[in-house]
C-alpha cells in the first residue's frame, strides 16, 4: 500500500512540475524539484539497503538491522 501511495504522490508531483513549466512559474518549479530530488535520494538509499540484504543474506540481516537502527 505504501508503494502505491508513493507512486501516486510522485505522479501528482510530476504533473505539477509539468504545469509549472507550462506556466513558466520558475519559483514553483524550483519548489517542486526539491521533492523530486529528495525522492531520487530516498530511492538510492533504499536500493542500497536492498543490495546489502541480497549480498548478506540471512546472516547479514541482523547486522544490517542494527546498523540501520543506529543511523540518524
């Protein structure tokens, strides 16, 4: 459910970016691109975690859980 809501949210943001570009509203474009940049960062973080889980398997899962729990 979270993923589908996230995809829907991103779709709406993309549409707003398009509207702001069509209207030549640079301030809104810059504001909305902040959301896009944040999403790219979050997706890279999640992909890194997934890669570590695949690499470490079950044995590394507990270590990774502790590492992720300790981050700020």
